[in-house]
């Protein structure tokens, strides 16, 4: 004998409702999980970039502490240090505001 249709529909509706609340309802839904995973990947990438910067800075610190040539190069480039007997020549770009001709005085008279 066949079961009545209404209890089967109610069972199917209850199962669908339970599935809906299991996946999309509550405090932590499937969408929250996806968002959290994307945020985790973004933060892991940022940590990788930061670790690369830290490694680079540690290598520079090591070079400045233990390599006299690197220390001398920084002193010469950044601070203009020179050795005894050397002459320092600084080449500067001309100032555009002071080197531009005065257009009012160079205009032909009318």
C-alpha cells in the first residue's frame, strides 16, 4: 500500500529546511566560510611580502655591519663623503623656475 503524499512532502520540506540552515543559516554560513578563506589567503600573501622585506633588510643590516665596502658606498652616495685627496663634483639639474625666460619681458611690443 502506498503512503499518503502529504507526509512525504512534509519530510522533504523538513530535510530541505534543515539543509538550508546547515549551509546558509546560523552564525557561520557557507558564505562566511568562503569570505574567511579569501581573507586568509590575502593575509598569507601579505605575510609573504613582509617576510621578503624583512629578509632584505636583514641582509642589508648584515652587509653594513660586516662589509666595509657596502658601508663606504652608502657613506659616499648618501652623505657625499670623500677620501683624502679626492675632489667631489656635484652635478645638479637646473632650477626650472629660475632658468625659464621671463615671457612678459621677451614678448615683442605691439
